[in-house]
């Protein structure tokens, strides 16, 4: 089955094998390459469909969470929530650089975010290994990873190879483009949310679809 926005995929049987931790197969990365677990809810009073996990500082997780919120916020403002599907209005919340605890959150679904630097891709792989080794909170389900381009143009061969390795440990690898306008953001509280780049909108739509499939029990490739 083809995914949206040129997303990397694998056969459905293999994706199912990567959905759950496999402590009998995977060894965890060293402690210094693992994330800790949040002791408080990231969602608060919000009801996100998934939580973004930052693989490293500056990953772009906070911005993706803010952009994902916009369709819901707009629908609420104009009173159109009843006319739109739950999947269309689904959004994610930024959990920061820590694993969310499903016991404290309204969802057990998580999406890792990293930049397409060697540092970012290495952290994303370590987080997947930590998850697959079972060193994360019970019940957590990792949907996939968003790789955010750190500059325009094609990835150099070493980075493209490192990014391709993620397809072996994530059920979904969603590429988000480099968007120059996003570099101008200050992240101050009063700053308005920027428009969502069409390719980023495609990535968010693919995450919504995967989250919907996971919560309906169909799996990411159903």
C-alpha cells in the first residue's frame, strides 16, 4: 500500500512485527542514549490523539504539535466540529524530550520527531531501539518517526543512508520538508501560528490516519 507524501513503507507483516516491543530480540542502547519517562501529563486538559516525542533539542516537535492543533482550533472557532470527522480534528501534543506515560495521558500513541542531521537520526534510531527493547512505559505504542529536513535539497549519501536505516525500526517514517519561513519563528507565546506548509499538512494527515487505524484496532497498514 502506498503512503502519503512519498512516505517510506514496508510490507504489512513487517510493520506489524515492529509495532510492539521485542525485548527478546532487541538490546537497549546505553543509559546515556535513552530518554527518561515523564512524571506529569503532557496533555493536561487537552485530548490529543497522539503525543510527539522530541528525539533531541530543536527537533521541531513543538512546532508540529502546534500545526496539528490548527484544524481543531479553527473548527471550534467557527462552530464546525460536528461537521468534521474525529480523524480530521485529531491533533498531537508535544511531550518534549521524554517518554510519555500512558497511565497519565489520554492516549498511548507516540510519534518521534528528529532533524535530518546525523545527530538527530542517531537519536531517533536509539529511541526506536529503546522502545523495541521494552525500556519504555507499559502500553506505549510508537506509531513512527517524523524526519524534519534541516536544510533544502537532497540529503547527502551518509545522511540518506542513516535515514533509510530508520525504516527497519519504525513502522512509519514520515519526511517533513525544510520550510524557510519556520526559521523566522520566535516561539514567544503571543506569536501567531504560521500557515501549515502543504507537505507538512500531508505528513500530519498521514499521522492522523495511522493514529485512527491504531485506535480502531486495524493497525497502521490496515
